[in-house]
């Protein structure tokens, strides 16, 4: 018996069997897990978003607090500056958005006719095989059906939309109280850590902050810069609805690697109804933006603080997207980096204990 227990192959086989049994049991209770996950997601999502906002703004609040400004006053000052800045931006941006939305609504029949003409040209082209033309038509039909179903679901889910509005309304209040008592929360968490391990816990939190701090705060600035570059580029090539399309580029750029493709897709779709030349211009503009972002902007603003291999990042994006969609993809990389730091500390602690 001792010969089997000391055999690494036998031990690995036992672990694999136990893992498969655990996976089988989890699959059996999958409906319960899904319901619990949906409940926790609905309840904890506002707190998670508020914590992220608080984490981003806490250095500013701490800086003001060091200059003898009470934390409550510092938070209120930041909120006041944010509201004032947002008001100025919205007063200038909303008319442009409304104008471009009206233009889009006015030209929608023309765009639809051009798209239909493009599809007809593809169907009548002798260069495309019949199977390829059939696949394109089926894909367009499914896309149209999905758009119709999405519109129908949106109209029928007014209650869910009201819930989203309510959540968006309470998030600033949650972030205010978290920011106001941020130091209190840190000290409270440390009180639950046994005294012999508090030094290690503090070091762990500092390492997580070093890994995520500049990444999260810098990523927002990178998205704004890339969106501005895309907006300028779209204006230069005469792209219609440039502000709307550049906003999509800025928002989706927060998703590593896959974000640029998501951001360029709407612009390419609009450009396809204009000309092939416009499509090439859109590809060039987005390529230039991503080259500048990858080689100049991100290294200068964010830096390579996560020390994660691209394969690890793509894996994290796939897992996050499967769990929570777009939001999961946005949060996947920082959460994965934090988990990586925790595992490294656990492994170092285990090695240290084993050598003693």
C-alpha cells in the first residue's frame, strides 16, 4: 500500500478521478448553482462596480486627505468636479449625438437600399459559388431575425431596464460611503487576519495594488485617448457619425486584444454602405490607432505592470465572457491578475513553511 501512496503517477491518477467526480457532482447541481449565481450577481453587482470606482478614485481622496482635507469633503469635491465636467461634456456632446442620430435616421432608408444592392450584387456575381451565396443569405437572415428579437425583448423588458436605472442611481451613493470610510474598511479587514499573518496580508494587498492600480486607472485614460484619435481620424476621412463610432471604439478598447475588433465593426458596417475605399480608410485609421496604443500610449500611460502572457490574457477573456458577457471580459484581466498575485503569495508561503 505504501508503494502506491508514494507513487506520483498513482497520486496524480487519484487527483484526476476526484476532480472528475467533483465536476460530475457540480453538473448535477448546475440549476441550483445558476440560480444562486444569478441572485448573487443581481445583489453584488452594484457593490462590485462601486468598489471599482472607489478603488480608482481613492488615491485622489487620500492625496487631498493628506493636505488636511477631510475625506468626506474630498469625496464631495471630486463628485462636484465630476458632475461639472460631465455637464460641460454632455452640453457639447449631446447636440452632436442628437444631430448624428437624426442624420442616421434620415439616411437609414438610403443605407438600407445600398446594403440591399450590395447583397444583390453578391447574389448575382458569378465569381461566388452557390454554397457561399447561400451561406451569406442565411447569415443575413439570422442577423435580421436576432435584431428583431432583440428589439422585441427590449420593449418587453421595461421592468428590467428600470432595475438597471435604479442600480445606476444607487452606485454613486455606494461609492461615496466606500470612499469616505476606505481606511476603516482596510483596518476592519485586517482585524480578521490573525496577528502572525497580518504582515503577509499587508504585503499581499500592496502587491495587488501595485499590479492593478496603474493598470485600471491608466486604462480609462488610454480609452479616452484612443477614442479621440479615432474621432480625429474619422473626421479626416469624412466618415459619417464619427462621434458615435469613435465612442464605440473608446468603450470597447477597454477589452484587451478583442476590443479593437469590436470597436471597428460598426464603423466597417457603415463604411460598407458607402464604398470600398471608405472601408479601407476605416481599417487604416483603426490600425494606426491600435499601433499607437500598443507601442506608445499604453506603455507610457499604463506600463507593463501585470506581467501576464498574452495567452493568459486571452484565456481570462474567454472565461470572463462566458461567465458575465462583456462586463466579464472587461473585469477578467484585473481579476485574473489579482488571483495570480494571491496564488504566488500562497505558493511562496508554502515553500517557506516547507523549508523551515
